[in-house]
C-alpha cells in the first residue's frame, strides 16, 4: 500500500518519475484564469483559509460550493454570513467525504505546497490546520507577489470585459500598484460575451456602456464591431495576448445585414429577437472578431457546451457562477465547423483553443481542428485542456490520449487554472504528474522508445514552452 500523496503521487513508473523531475520546476503561464486584477494590484493577503478557499459573499470557488451543498451544508456556511471558522469547519467536514473527487487532491496539494501540512484535513485535524495556515497567510511570502514568486508564475491571463478601463493592469505594468514591480506578467484577456448576448437580459444597457467606453455611436451591428475593434486595440496596447469566449454552443447562421440590424434594434428596445436572427447576429460578430484576432496575431479561446444557471431560483438569489451550471449534450461540431470555415473564407482563422465541457466532444472536435491547421503555426488549432467538470485524473488522461491519437501532444499548450483562487497553482503540478504518467506508461508498454531527452523536451514544452510561444 502506497503512502497517501507521497513524492511519487500519480507517477506509476520509473519513466514517469524521470519525466516529472524534468518538468516539475518549469515556469507557469496561466493563460486563462479569473483572478481579480484589483486583488493582484493590491498585493492581497488572504485573511484566513475560509476566504482563501471559499471566498466571500457570492464571489468564490463554486467547485467547492457544489460539494458542500451535496453534503447537506446550509447555504449560510457556503455563500452566507456565517463566521469564517464555522465555514471552514463545514468545508473540512465535506472534504472528508470527497474520496474520488479532484477537490480532495487539490485541497491536500495546497496544504502541502503552501503550508507544509501533510496531515489529511478532517474535522479532527481542522482546528490546528486553521491556526497554522492562518498565521502563515499573514506572511509576505503568501501575499500575491509571494505566491507568484514561489510558484514561478511567468504570466497570468485574467478575464476582462471590453468596456473595462484596465486601470489595475496599467498600474501593475507601470509599477504604480501596491504590488510593486513583479516579474510575473499580468495580461488582460478580451471577453466580449456581453456584446454577443443579444438574447440576454441587460443587452441594451451593456451596448450603451460599450458605446461610452469606445466613443462609437452604436446603432447597428457594424457599429458594435467597430466599437469592439477600438476596445481590442486598447487591450492590445495594455498587453492583451488572447481573447476568450464563453458559449453554450457555437452559433452558425447567416442572414442579411438588414435582418441582423432589425434584430439588433428589437433587442435594444427590450424585445427578444427571432432565434435564427439571434444566431445570425452572434455569427456575424464572432466572425468579425476572428478576423481581427488573426490580423493582430492573437489567440482566440472558445469555452463551449455548458448549460448555465439551471436552478433559476438559486440564480435569482445568488447570481451567476455560484455552482448551478452543468455539462451540455448539444451536438456542436457542425455549427463549429461552419463558424471556423466562415472565418477562414473571410480573411483567415486566428490561433484557436477549443474547450468543451462534454468529453463526448473530444473526438469530433479533435478531428475538426485538424482541418484548419497550417499557416506555419505549431498547433494553430488546439484541443484545450480538460476543463471544469473534466479536470480530474480520468478527464485529463482522456483529453491527453485523444490528443495523442488524433492530434499532436508535443504541440499542446497545456494546463490552465481557470480559477478564482490564488491558491490553485498546484493544479499545474497535478496536470504535469498526470501528463508524465501517461507518457511514461506508453514507454513502459513499449509504445514509444525510452528517448529520455526527447520525452523531456515534450513534457517541458507542454508544461510551459508551448504556451509561451503560442500566447507570446
């Protein structure tokens, strides 16, 4: 019987251990996350483990919140106003029951890597862990700058709306923020979902906000495109290297500009446009944005196949991103094909990372992306890493093996946290261990030669080098 999470955790062969030794200390390019730029600028220190792990109010880690609800914890301990220690104890009680869940491993990796705590978190051990970790959280080594330095964070890509002033990014880049001059690059990412959400509440109000930020009077769909282009150039001036788009499914529908503008006018009047024209509007905006990204050498990211806010009562009470989303089983490939092809036809497809929340999509998406590779760009179209409900051991293995079977692992840009937590960086270690174990297993089975130098080059590239080259 192996010791719990020993030095060889998840590494089942000698080759796997050798490969992990080769890549474990590579820098991290966390190219997509939800860390608040204002907290980075302020060089935030977390007050206690409840804040660090569960967040405050309705801003926190909905992965953990879902499991607490599953265990029967009352909402006041999850997103409510219960005392921090009481919230932490409810999380500890939940953790004891998370056998088989990645949150169990992530929690204990974080305890080890940040606080040197190797004892499993239980109701019994929780009070002592609370005292030790909270004392350590007050040290400068666990401020944001200390964490970035400890984990060798080369860069982070935050998630930012086109209408954002980017004031915190500017202050960080210029060394004016409380965090001072740091080696980590903090890059804004262009997330124009609200500008494409013609069928969603608040669309008209958002368009007015975008108009004010861009200085473009917006009366039709071409004006939306012009406003987004102005804001995109502003983002690029402030270090932006990538966009990000969240969607339940990729749209693809065509209509005349007159029809699309009629739908836009209806939406601005608070009316819900015809579904076909909603999709046509989204298609027009996304294709135009794709052309902008390609022209500027940017990467485009699509996060697809999710059903948002299934529990409407909870959504009304707590808002979005609070743990009530799920995997969608919508068939997305045909429309994704049409959308990517239209971008290619109209001036070129940008570098693109395709994430799907449904692992059933891996095979069709991986074969589709092979149709649009080229342009002298290594891995121009990417099958994004196992995302959200898929970022557990089996999910990561499935994504890696699918990519190996249908694409090219040495061109893969690797892991990202997609996290709102500053303590989440050990997830990169988790991924690297799984990657090395998968490749090492193939060598042990005689499926690939024991080319140590070549394999070390592959795992180093996937861990960091490929993302650095891809995102710049």
